[in-house]
C-alpha cells in the first residue's frame, strides 16, 4: 500500500495495493501504458479485496485512493477488470452507511464490510463524509445500480441541511453524528485538512451531473464568497493565502492541502454562468498559486512543508 522511498521497500495497511491503484489514472494520462497494462494484469491475477478481514481503515482514504483509482482507470481505459474490482470493493464500502442519519461511519474493513469509528475522534470529519459522492455517483452511473448514489446523496443531504440551518456557506470541520439530524461542532473552518474537499465536491458534483443541481452550485458560490471575505489574507511580503478561521478570527496558517483552492476557483470560474462568477476568484487563484510555489522554493529540500505559518 505504501512505498518507503529511502529503503526502497513497501508497507501494507489495508492490503489493497493502494499506491498502484492511486497511480493508475496518472499512468494513463502520462502515456505509460505498459505500466498501466501491467497493473491490469496484476489485478486479474490477484483479485481484490482478498478474502478475510483487512482491519479497520479510513473510509475516506480507501474511497479517494483505491475506489476512485479503480473507477478513473475504468473511465479512461474501458478495461472491465477495474470496474469489476471496484464493484467488489464498493459492496464492502456500503457497510459504512448503515446509520440513522445517513452519515457514514469513519472506518471500514474492506474484506468483511464491517464499519467502525476513528479512535482519535468522537465526531465526524466534514471532508470524510462529503468526499465520496463523485465516486459513488459514478459507479451507479456506469452500473445502473443506484445503491451507491443513494447512500452518498443521503450523506451529502444531511450535511447540506445542517449548513442551510446555519445560513452560511462556510461550515466547521466537525459534525456530531449523534441523532437523526447532524449538527456542526465547534467553529474551526479550514480549506486544508478535514474541510477541503467538501467544497471541492460541491462544485464537482454539480458539473458531474450536467450542471442541474443548483443547490450544490449555490452552496459552493456562497462558501467561496464567504471565503474571499473572511479567510483571504496577505503577508507583509505580499503573498496571499487562505487562513484558517475560528471564533470569528483568522489564524494565519495554511495547510499545503489548501493549494487546491486555486484550481477549484479556476474550475468554478470557467464553468459557472458568467454573471455568477465573482471577479475576485481568478486573480486570487493566481496569487495563491504563486504562494504555493514559494512554499516549495523557499525550503532547502525544495519540498513544501505540510503547513506554513505566515507573518501578517
């Protein structure tokens, strides 16, 4: 599942060849078809998930890396081994959605379908419950089996109802999963870890479904405009970034993960009707990209840190 780059070894955590599956679409896009075909052959000879317990692991990570990797490989190549593997994995993932309010459990055993919760977090993480829908909707689309779409849509609807009850686009990164009506916990908001892909998937679901679901688009627009008003900051040296926001105040720190916001703003700018595009989005996307570039080139290794504290 993991590669150890210094020693050249590997490490398994859920026994799903996660690094290989995660890399499939990149191999295809780069024209590395021999390597792509080798992965397909390996999957034919080593059906996944293997029988028996694989242990409890993050539903979120398995969805975006293994499930998403398989489905993107199928969408690009049409090779049925990727879809058949995704269907077997998807059957197990559905076990996480057997909850009263539709929000999925945090962990899943891909061998048995048994679900659990994070030992380190009593609440549900915003991004983990809302970064499933693109994958789950796609497999329902290509198989004609709506079970995945229904499960993922129920989770997103629960979060959207909680957001609408607040009357805001930006929402905290933790959700209470207790009871039939989930609610947000605390006040920390972030475009980095635990919050990031909720906003990404609002926009991408709207695009994926033919730009028909205005509820998703409107919530994304509202969130982006609130982000521009409340979270964008500028350093003494002129670098712009997305701050964290808690208790009505900015915290001048940004995760490397938040660099995706630049691409998301460009995607929104080029897909929303022109009269709905905030003219601040594209200039800020360019400035944020410049900041993220500096996060790499200003370090001795040329690698960005996981997060940066800024002087404002």
